[in-house]
């Protein structure tokens, strides 16, 4: 397998869809439906990228982004944040996201963003 990616999204359908799609491109995917263990999952799985939803089971993904950036072991990992919320791009980038994509997204644009962040 290729680069390892942690996908943090509480929507099981979207999480599985992203997993299947990225595995087709030979990425190794770790799925998480909860935000609280994102830092630990990132470290224990030695991930190359975190794909993070803005809203995860009542937790604001920008907070999670700040947890990642505040940890010496995870602060250099690229983070791709995603949400269906309008006007969220700036907030996500200010919180420390490396890149942002709006839902619903075009698969090609999503895969391109992932490739750009893992190369």
C-alpha cells in the first residue's frame, strides 16, 4: 500500500466511500468516526495525511485541528478539512488546516487535493 491516511468523519456512508475510493488509488486508509482520538490515531498509525470533517458528532473539527497542531508528534501532518458549511474555508485554514474542500465535492478534485498533500 501507499501513503497512510486517517479519515475522521462520523458519516459512515461518506467515510466508507472515501475509504473505497482512496484505496483504489492505493492509499492505506484508517477510518475513525470520533474526533477525540484523532491525535492518538495519527501517532499510532503513523499517518501521512489527516482528512477531517468540520463537524464530527458535536465536536468542531477546527478544535481537533488545533489539537493536532498543538502536539509535537502530529503538528507537521498535513490536514485536509471538509464541510458542507458555506464560508468555512477561512476558519478551517486559520485553525491550521493545510487545505480545504467543500462538500459535496467532485471526486477528481478531492483525489487531486489528496495527491498534492501526500507527495
